[in-house]
C-alpha cells in the first residue's frame, strides 16, 4: 500500500485507531471497568462460596456430629401464657430470669413442704413418746405439748393461706397452677397422726 493510499484509509481501519467512531476515552472505558471489577470488593456470590466451603469442611471434620438435640425437632419457642408480652418473656428467658409470680409461687410451695416435714417429724416423735408412756401425768404433759404445737401450726397455716391467696391472684388464671389453701386437720391426717393425738 502506497503512502497516498495509507493516508486515504479511514481512521476506524487504522491499527489502534478508533472503533466505530468511538473516542479514545470511550474505547478504554471497558478496559478500565474490567480493572475496577478485579480490584473491587468481592460480591455476595464470592462470600456464599466461602461460607459454603467452610461449612462443608466442618461437616467433613465431624464438627456437627453429636450435637445436643441432633435429629430432634427444635423446642417450641414461645410461652402460651405470654400473649402480647412474648418479647418480654423471651428476654427474661434468655437472661435466666423469671416472672415475679414464679418466684413467689416457689417460695410458698417451699414453705408448705417445710411445714409438712415439720408436722410429720413431730407427729412421729410424740406418737412414739405417747405409746411408750404408762404414766398418766406424763401422758397428759405430752398431750399438752402436742396441743401447743397444733395451735402453733394453725397460726402458720393462716399466714400461709394469705400468701397462697396472693400467689393465686398474681399468677396466670390456669386451674392446674392453683395452690389449694391448707387446713390443719387435713395436714395432720396426711402424715398419719393417730386418733389419740387428733382428739387432743
């Protein structure tokens, strides 16, 4: 090709010249975008691949074996009694806290158990003393002491019943949660107090 012919070649056909009438800046733009993609932050697909790879490695290493509750359904999350206060209940559960009525209920149940243990221990002791005594005066003294204890327990029962009533009012209105009030006669029969002591 002669020099004159070269001069007549359109710019778009020259080596390294413009492509389809694009300016040099427009022609270099795709190359710059490609460089930006290479040096920019990884996209979400990249992180998905990394996370999936780590999980697969952990599975192969057995790190997910013998997990607590493996193969069982997830425990139900939610308190059927919470209603619109479910979030508050979740926060309390996550922080090992409990509603006040639960603590009050536990205190009352513990007091009832302590009273019954005390009644049973003294009832066995006094019944044993009475059965081994042949002296009328001594038997009368045993009965007087027993009568004093029964009056003492009766006062305890009255105070406990007030606490029971308060707990029953503050806890959710569920029949299975109700704590029945105590009666000293029923408590004495519960531990098997003899008729001889019951009638004194």
